[in-house]
């Protein structure tokens, strides 16, 4: 079975893949014929595909997010690789393949990621801060097991959000040791909370975002998380005007740094400055790592990366 | 008694004024002498002033926000008019002058402004929206009687915020009549709520803002008002995910239109688009009107106005 | 007969439509076959269409801006709806359909719009201003009966420009009542003149702009209108340096507010500030209203709207 | 007599200078004393000065734009050189000094500059273009003898505007020879007309701009010149829609290249592209030359130059 | 034989052309058929083409950068002209056509361009500057015979870079005569060196850039040239800190004027300011001239030009 | 002895301080009197001061960068604290105070910082990279003992540059452990080299930058360091086109991330992306820490910080 990342022009191949997207379309011919416009993926990447001879039965058989066995031929179309599917059938239990093997996911098991996040959460010394963090985590705990951190920007895969949080917690722990003037409780809380409302902002399945929710578009995850902190504080009878509550809301509201990037206020506490830069460091390096991982090793350059000034990354040979 | 707006170079005058700012300083001479660096104001405007011969008693006598009787001489200093105070004494009850006569204030009585706002609020047909608006208005009702709408930008005077709201409500009413596809309840609510947290963002007395509060700087009035709507909805047991609650929060969050102007989301409902433009229309025209009012009629141009691309306004003669 | 706005995927339908665009193309096959690449429209919207079996007679029969009867099938192509035309014939007098029924147009009759504009024009008290406005209106009077206000941006339909002017005049009248310090003559004149040269800037038929004129591109409607005011003033022997003439030219030149939006000077009279904001309020709200109108009611979101920061509008449900 | 450019800290000197600015002020002392806040200039540069012991007679004697003989001492104040005037008297006819010797001016006599401009104008082959240019030149001919090209930006001295035009004409002639596809008539006309309305935009005396005119602020020199072309064309009965008239107006309107620099349209003819870059080349190099000229030769760096990205220029030593 | 620039819709033609690009693709049909996606060019321009019936022999016969004889038909595809190739064969020696006749190239012979550049180089009086320039020219001398100045931006043809340098040298010579305060040696050196590393930044053949080199992307031609000057100075034992060496590096580093255009420092010597503007003037006017040349004379407007604010150029008719 | 950071209004104090700046000026009085305009500093901060009665001896006695004993009084001038010096004398050896006690400096001894940097340098496994780094470090080794990292932006104190490098090396080490796909040699080299030319860009004494050097202004530290790498590679006979040399130059050239921040190319290797973000994280957090350290603990807000979007930092109280 060939990984999608390994396919090159004129390859003939057979293998199991996930039908990430599938749409029934019609050719321009007369009479028009039905065909499937498909995106096949596995854990190594994804590729467009066409299946030209769709039978009435096929229309009842194939749906997005199903596993299929495909025999196909790779060719180039508009300077990109594309698959022409010659044969296709649904995977059966006998095939012994499972959905989660075919999607990109964080390199650490979700259950371990959540465990780490909770462990850090429990290590927060300030009781009020710990309660507020726990309140917000509880709201999305189930989704945190599988949600990506973004649609395409970075950590766009299964459990990507939890992975992003855990890696930031590692950096945060180091920076707090290096610079004891930072309040470790606020750093921990800020990291866990900064994107905590993303699972309510986006609609995702198997780590793949299909759309943004209405409240995601009208309020955004930053204001949503700020509202949740209000809700948490009210439910525990905390003073909404305390430095604790305001400090947490400030961390969340300011973590995009600039107004044009979505933050209504700019970082104005030491921890808010740290949070923004830890977030940035982790997100950008992950973009680089993921781009290198999903680019064939023979290619010296990755594709352009939107989040990195739309530049590609060069694979230095030393 | 001469209005400050009327004073010109070399004028000698006597009159009652408000000590808007007063600071004790020392000359560079040897020995240094105490003097007062003062800002005098009345309802027509304000001017810098110096009082050079400060006695020990004076230091115990004069404080900011007190009324004084002044004999002075106007001269120019660094191309601006300045007052040299020759004599100064505190105003006494016998003088029959009252603080509120000496500050700029909205042309309508605060009590009438509040009455109008409440009347419009009570006319909101949707019960949930009405309750949320009332909840937020109650939080700042007392301050709404006198708070300005901004430090210097626009409506920067006694009851300026309430006046801004009332004028916007008038425009909003007209626009809803002209364009029935707009939801009048949301327009009314949006106008009343859009700046409702400003009294918590700024610290003001007699319509004069001295500073921003900690939560004003760390959260900003936009996120504060969004939190209040959460609080209101929770206290009435409303669904935080309803179009009502989200719609109101969206109105508040988006009313600055762009990220670089402080809005974390851009207007995405008809009423949010309307709210931003009604706000803009009222604020800009008030800046113009106020600048013309506080510029001597003999001057063809007002000073530069920051909120109007830093341009002055010309007094067209027809 | 089905309105285009109502068509959904897989619909089969018969109806009369306007051939808004029609181009003869050839398929890639060997031998290549002729086909028509078409845009069909009616008053409710427009949709792409293909007619695959073009006969030599067809080539002599069908031309843009003609009415046709079509039998077709809706399918999706590149995520957009498209029509496959199965049969097509020209509409005949017997069909009893008329061109203007098939184009989007202002909701008020052109003749009534022009009547209103002239009525307001005649109410201008200053004789010179009235004469200049009349001079400019006369230049484009005929085109004002049907020209849109823009190619796609806003009021992009039959008599859209006149409709834009009339609605702005309504707002202007209200604002002048609310703020008597504004000069009503200048507001009226500014509103009527601000886009008055648009019919010379664009080439349009039936409310549809096909291109910009050479002088539209090289001078722009703003400078054109300024030139017309010069021409009017000269023809009546008025002083080009009077506050009247300069004031009117300033209104026109500054109404886009910023240099990057096409205004060589920024608003510096009270009326110029008002004009810009009235223009903005009307144009933006009309974009919203038109987007909601041409989006099927079942869709919660309109398409992205370029003039609104490229955001879609959400149909709040209350 | 010492040139101002040569004065250094602690210099004592005697010489004739022009009172470029003079304002009567009062010290903070008690009683306050009158003093003059002065700017002295000669052809080499200018410097601030104070005269501390102003007598009542002095107030009647000294006015801006008069020539004086001064005995003074140079010291530094806030990191800039300043003159303390010890003695001052008005220049008399016997002194044999004349105003124009004390101002910066173009290195070519105004009469010669005008002669060159007219000569080029007369060499324009297209009769209509020549007439329009002549019409506009006539409007400002007298002022062209002495107006600067800008308040401070570039060529800010006596006859600076005419000098700017003449130098651009030299470059234009060379470029037209190098690139015969350019229309030499349009290049000549564009260069002469591009800033032709500046004398109406600014109020200047002896090459020193004191302010902008009302029409300068409300219309700007670009739109003013465009209006003049309309006026010229109308007065000669030319077709306003001809490529000639539109082409000339386009040259003027687009010569600032971008909207944010004041051009309502961008260059869209070959000659308009050329005009913008010739203007830019001449203006920037003149800024450099003038900055080097007015900086003492011992200084390796000029002051910061606003028009050159606010950078200073280094005097390379080779 | 028809020039590509002359081809219009529905033309049938026979002629020799260069296969600028050629890619083997497959149709969507079943079974899919091979076809060539081609770009044909000659010295007058280029056009897309399809060849639908590709035989196995054809695949071995046709490659990019080969000359072919083509019989074809012009049609429109997606609003652009495209060629359907009916017959195609390789050019043979008997055809008497030569590669360089089919590519766009500078209007002056490369050998003459290089001669001129060297002549100017030899006229540099300062020995060190002359040596450094010669060192750098030697590095790319061979490529200078045919390299373009950019991929598409300007002078994008055979020997375009040398042509750009020569034309700039002409302008530079004129400007140095007009303004003797400029150092002619530095102007000459700056012009020759400013883009001297472009042949190492880009990979080009026959004046056509196919890609950027790794060092082109990672360092850019500006830093590369700066490194070369270091290398030259070291190899001749010159002082790296002399005004000479720093001055030359400054010319190269600053010639894009702004950071966002790629210059790490802004022009801060007279010659650096001149260099940027001479570069700009030549590049922009060449874009205009080339756009007009490659647009059919019947077209009043050229296509949009990216380097000219994405505007088209109008062919003024006088 | 009172630390400058502790001084408040009306304090009388005696202590030793460093004369960071001293300028002889004259009062406006008649006759004018000499006075010293002074900046006093110690390791805790700095403050303006005036000494009004300067004797001729004083002029020969006091110079910048000398230690003095001062008796003074703190007052406010233009809303800032200022010292009026009543007595001043030079420090003598008997006073037992030493210059370095009075300047802000890194919290780690320079010798230890250099030791760490060299240790890391020696741990670079790639021999060529190690040699290049060593070559560049040697160039500035002495200055690295005391140079600040910037004039005012961040780490603006004694040995600030070495401290910045060491802290970045700590972060870099952690990040390389966390993300093994990064090349540790390049990260180490990039951190040591990124600002290595700053000591040649700026002129500093005791950690205080007085100016930029000519080559600092004309080339900038980024291009200077790139040149040094060329020089190092040439001196060791390395291939200038190897991924090693290009990779190191890319790290230095791209570390400011954007053109408008001074980088001629954007980061396009994994290590370059990491370097920029590590630099940013360290610099911003140090700005925060230093601002909090030099602000009296009683102040809840630091002054505005230019490098942090010109925002102040709030001292959260938990």
C-alpha cells in the first residue's frame, strides 16, 4: 500500500484511503455523465481524485468520511498531481483497517495529552485560577480529545489543539524557570485557556474542520473564552473585578497581540506578553515541522506556507 | 465676566472659572520659587494659566475642581494663548456661582436624556432583549447621568455619553422607518449597549476623564459590555447560545468595525452594519459641531480634529 | 416559471430569462464543437449556463441582452450552481414578456425618483447653488433614468444611482433637521452632485455596467464632476473663487473621505463630513439589504460582500 | 559679515540679516518683561534668536521681513544653536543691503527661468495643447517669478517652482530623446502644468510660504489645475472629451502617483508614468543637494530629510 | 508567417514558433487520451496552445525550447485567445530558422551592450572602485550576454539585464552633467552593480527565467552583490571600512529604497538616492514601452501591468 | 545613599551618582548665567538634573561619564521628576566607589557570559560552522564584554548583548531538545551570529550607546554580519555556495523576519523561523522584566514601552 505522500506522476497503485471529500458532478458531454470529484487522504497527506464511471449503485454506496480500497493512476492536472480512480470499493471489516489510521493526528495519544493538561491544571496553586481553568476545560473536554487547533493554519489534525496546548505548556514551564518574575499559575492558565473555545468556534470531525459555527463567526473564540471566564467566576461567586479574573480574561483577549489579528486589547501584563510569544513560537515551528513532514524528502522546498509570510521552507543539507 | 472662548491676546479680565487642573511647581531660579501650573475652564473652553507668587497659605487653599475668582492677563506662549494670574481667590457661597455652570455639558438635561433612553428601552418588544438592556443600564445608571462618551475624541463633556446615545436613537429610529428590513429591537438595544461599559473603562468627574481604569485598559469597554450581557443572560436563565444573546454580543463586539479600531469581529448582521455607521455619523458630526462651537466665530478654521483625519473644519460663508 | 433565486441543485425547469452574457466557445474535443457560455438572469438574480449543441442557426439567433425561453437542468459545477440548457428559443411578442421585467431595478419607478430629485433641487434656496446643480443634472438626466450606482459594489441595478440619491436625500433631510448647524442647501447639492458623473464614467445598459469609459478611467467621476461645476459656474458667470463654488467642488472631491479611496482632499467642511457618512450609511445598508434579498431565505448566510470587509451577513432569527 | 550657516557655538558676530519671523512675548518673571522671539535668516540658512530687552520703541521699530543689523552671541539651547542678540538696529539705505540678498533663491535668475519655460511652451507643436498651457501659465505668470515649489518639502525658496519646472524640462527633453515613443508635447505640457496651481494653493512672500489658501486646502493644487484646463478648453471652444484635454488633465491628476499621496487617479498613459518619475527624480535630488548645501561642510551628515524616508544624507569622502 | 501578436480569434495560420513550455497531460475521457499543453512564442509575444492527438512518437519528438512548424486555429478560451494545433513538426536546418529569432530580446545586440558597459566601467576614475566593479562584472560576464533583468516584472527578455544597465548609464550620465555635485564614479559603479547578482539569483535560458536559485531565495541578489564587493575588496587587499567599499555596498543594499521592497537600509548618500530613482524611471518606462509594443495597435489599452499599480496603459491618440 | 529609582517628589538626598550626560548651557536672564543640564544615573535608573550656579572652576571639573557626590532636591518639572543639585563634587579614590557600580548591567558577570558563549560555540559539531562562528566572535570579543544589545530598545545596558545571546542559547537548547528536527548547530550559530555586528553598528561606552557608526547607518548590522561570514568562509577557503555558508547568512539576514523590520529576506529554513521567534521571545520578555525592575514597586503601571506596541505593563497583584 502506497502512502499518498509517496505517489508520483504516472504511478499505478492499489491501497486503502479515506474519502475525505466526495461530490457527485456531471461532465459537460451530451448526454452528461455522472462522476465523483473526490479528495482521498491518509495520514501522510491528501490528493484530488476523479472517478469517471459512476453507476447508480455507486451513488448509494460512497459517502465522505468512509474508508475505501482504490486502484488508481497518478497524473498531473494543472501542475498538480491528481488520481484517476480505475476501481473503488468500500472497506469491509475483513480488511482490518480503521478510520483513525487514515487521518493525520498528533504524535501523542489524545488520552495522554488530556492527562498532561489536567496534571498541569491541578498544579496551579491559586485556587480561584485553578477552578476557572477547570470550569472551561470541562466545557470542551470531550472535543479536546480530537479537535484540531485550526482549519488549515497550524496543528490542523486530530487532537492538534491538545497537542498545541501540551507543547506550549512545556515551553511555558521552561520559560518560568528561566525567568522567575513570571507568575507560573497565570502562564499555565493562559496557555490552557487561550484557545479553549476553539472547539465551539469550529465544526470538526476526525480532526478536519468543515466550517465555523455561527457563534464562532459572530463572536470568535477569543470573546467566547472571555465569556466563559465570566460564567465560571459568577458560578463560584468570585469578584469579577479582581486582578485574577481580569488577568485571565486579559490573557485570552490579548493573545493575538494586535487588533488586526483579532485581539481587542494588546498584551499589558508580563504573562500576556509571554503567552503571545510562546503561542507564536509553537505554532510557527509546528507549521514548519508539518510542512517538512508532508513534503516528499526528495523535494528541497515545501509548498508556500500561508502563516509564514507565504514563504516555502528549504530543507538545508548539512 | 469673560468667557474663555472670547479671551484674546493682551486682554485683562476678571471672572469666575473652574480650576480644572492645578499642580504646584518650582521655578529654576535660585532660590526656586513655588508657582501653580493651572488649567482654567468654563463651559466655553479652557486655557493654561500660571500663578507665580504662591504663598504657603495658597498651597492649602487651592485644589483641582474648585471654583475660583481670577484677575488675569492673556499673553501668548509658544504660539498659544496663556493666562498670567495676578489675583486669585476661592469662590464663596455669596458669589452665587455653581460648579455645573463651568463645565461643558450636553445641551439637554441629563435627567431628560436618561428618561428618553429608558423610554426607548421600554419600547423594545422582545422581552429577553429588553431585560438584558435593562440589566446593563442599571449597572451604570448613576454614571450615565454625567459621564462623557470619551476622554477627548467626541462628546467629551458632562453627560456626553447619554447625549450620544439619545442622538443615535433618533437616527436609528429614522433608519428603521426608512428600511423596515432592520430589526428595530436590535437597533435600539445595540445603540444603548454599544458604549454602555465606558463608565467602567474611564475614571471621570464632572464630565472630565482623568484616566482609564485597570479593567478599562486590560479588557476595554467592548469586552466588558460583552461580559455584562453574559452576566445578564445567566442571571435570567437565558440560553447563551440563542441568536438573541449572540446577536447582542455581536452588536457590541463589532461596532468599531475593524480589528485595528478595537473590534475582535467585523459586523456580520444587518443591524451590526447599521449600528457602526450610525455611531460613526453621530460621533463625527458632533466633533464638527463641537469644534465649530468652541472656536471663536471670527476664526475661519477650527483647530485640527484628531478624529477627522487630523484635518480642521472650514466655516463656509454663504 | 421559476425565479433564478429559487433554483436549487437538480431542478428541472422551464421559464423566460434574459441572456445577460453570451459567448460562443469551442470544446476541447476533436473535432471541437461550438457551445454557448451564457449568463441567464431575471430580477431575482443570475446564474451561469451552458448550451452544448449550438447549430449554425443558433449563432445567428442568440445575442446578449435578448429575452429567451429556456428548458434546463440545474447542477453544481466547482461548488456553484450552473444550468445545463436543454432547449432554448427567443421570446416572441406573443410571450408577453418585457425586458425590464427581467432585470433587477430600484423598487421605485425611475420617473418618480427623478421627480423627487428635481423637487429637492428646486427647494435649494441659494440661487447659484441651485443653478449649478441643475446644470449638472441636465447633463445626465436621461441616463439618470436607468444608470446603476456602480458596477457591482452597491445599487448595481436599473436606476440604482437615482435610487441611491433619493434615499440619501431622505437621510440628509433628517440629519439637517436633527442638526440645524448644517447648511441644508449644501447637503442637498452635495448628495445630488456627489456621484453625478458616474453615468459618464461607466458604460451601462439596462442597469448593467459593461465597462468604464476612457475618461472614466483617466479622470474618474470625482474629477469629472468637479470639472462640470467649473463649467457651470463659468457658463453663469459666477466667481470660481467664491465659497459657493469651492464649497460644492470640495463636497464632490472629498466624498470618498480618504486618498486611498479616491478623494484628492479630505472632508473639511461640516457638510462634507456629513455627506461622506450619509453616503456610506446608505451604500453599506443597501449592500446588506440587496445581499439578503438575493440569497434564498433558507440560507442563513449571504455570500461574502466585498464592500463589507469581505464578510457575509447572517440572517438573525428572532 | 558671517553667514548663518557658518555660525557655531560661542561665536560672537556682527552682520546684516533678514527678520524672517518676529513675535513679541513676555518672560515668566514678575513683573514679566517683553522680549522678541525671532528667526534670523540669510541666503545660507536660518537660526532662532532672542532679544531680551525690548523697549517700547523697539516694538514700533521691528517687524517681520525687515532687514536688520545684529550683534549677537551663539549658544546652544535644547541641542540646537540659538542666537542671543545683544544689539539690533534696522538696516538703512546707506547700508547698501537689499532684501533679495538675504533669502535663499534658485541659482538661476527668475527672468531666465520664465524665459526658458516660455521657450519650451512655444515649442509645443500641437496647437491646442500649447494654447491650454499658455492659458494656465498666464494665470500665475507673475507669481511664477518668485514662488517656491513647496512650503518645506523641496525647492522651498525664491523662484523654486520655476527652477523645478526648468530642471524637469531638461530631464524631460533627454528622456524624450532616449525614448522616442513618448509624446514630447505631452511631456512638456505635463511638466509645465503639473504644479502650475501651487501659487494659488499657497500664500508666499519672498519664496517663504506662510500658509495655504482656502481653496488650496479645500481643493488642492491638483484639482485646481484640472479645473483650469477645463476653463482653458472652454474658452477656446475645444472638445472637453478629446484625448488632448483628457490627456492633459490626466497628467496633472495622476502625477502624485498614488491616492494616499493625493492623486485621484493613477498614471495610465506613458507620459503620465514618465511625468511622475521625472518629478520624483528632480524633487528628491534637489532635497539632497539643498540639504548638503545648507549643512556646514564639516558635518558628515545632513539633518533628517522628511521627503527621504526621514533619513539624513552622508557626505561620502572619496 | 504570422506573428503571435497579430493572431486574432478564428485565424487559421501556419508558421514557425518556439515551444516555450510543453507538458504532457491526459484528458478526463475514458480511456483518457494524451495531449500537449503548450506555450508557443515568437519575438512578438506568446500564446497558449493545445495539441490533442499526441502519438507515442510525438512524446519522443517534442521538448520545451525547441523550434516547431505549426498549423493551427485561434479560438477563445476563458476570455483569452488560445491555439488549437492541427499539425506540428520540428524545424529542420533546411527551414533556415534560428532560435534567437523567436525570443524577445533587447533592441541592441548583447555584444554591443557589454561593450558599452565595459567602456563606462573603464572610464571610472577611482582605481579601487573600478577594480571592484570589474571583479563583479567578470563573475557574470557570460550570463550578462543573455540574462533578463527579471522574471516578468521588467526587461524580461534576452539580454534584458544588460539593456537595463546601458539605458540607466545613459540617464546617469545626463543626470551627472545636470547635477555636478553627484560623484560620477559612484553613479556609474552603482548602476553597473545594482542588479549584478541577478544572474545568480535566477535560473534563465534564452532570456526566460524558469526559477530562482537556492541562494537567490535564501540571500537575494542584493545581499549577494554586497558579499561580492566584500570578496573583491578582500582579494585586492582594500580596507573594508573605507568610504569607497561601504559606499558601493550602500548603493547596492539601498537601491530598492524601502524595507518592504527588499532593501535592508534606505538610501543615505546623494548617489544612492539618484540610483534608486534612475532605476525606477528606467524600469517603469520600459514596462510601459514593452506593454505597448506587445499589445496589438488596434487595442486602446494594454493589459494590466503589475509593476504600475496594476493599471493598464492607454494609447493616447493625438 | 538613595537609589535613583527610589527618589520621589520633594526628597532631599545625598549620594554618589554617575554623570551620564552633562551640557553647559546659559539661562535666558540678563546677564545670562551658566548652568549644567545633567543626567544622573546609577544602576537603578536615571533622572534629569540642573545645577544652576556653575563657577568657572566647575566648567573645568565636571565631565560626562565621571562619578560625583551630589546633594539635591527632587521636584517635578513638566510632569516628570527632576533633581535640583545644591552641591556637587567629584568622587575621589577615598570614596571607594567605582564606575561599574553605577551603571545598569547584565545580572551575570561579562566574563561568565563570554565563557558560556564560547562553550556553546565549541560544542558546535560541524567544523566549518564552528570556524565561521569563531571568526566572527573574535572580531568583537573585547566589545562583547560590555556592549549593550541596543540603544534603548532592549538589553540596553552593560554586557546586554552577551546576556541576550546567553539567554537565547538557553531557550535554543530547550527548543532543540523539544523539537529534534531542528539542527542544533545552526540554532547555536544563528543565535551567536544574529547580532554579532552590533558592536560595529553602534558606538557605546559603559553599556551606553551614544551614536551609530557610519557603517552602522549605511550597511546595518545585518549586512555587516553577512559580509563577515563571507570573509570567514574566504579566509578558510570554504565554498561560498555551500548550504553551510548560505544557511548561516540566511539566518542572519532573515532574523528580523520582515522587510519593514530590516531583513532583506524572510526566514525560509526551519532554523531561521526558530531563530526569529527565540530572539523575539527573549527581547520582549527582557523589556518587560527591565521595565518592571526600573519602575518603583508602588507604581502599578510601567511607562509606555516602545517595543511592546507602545503599551505599559501592569503589575498584576495575586
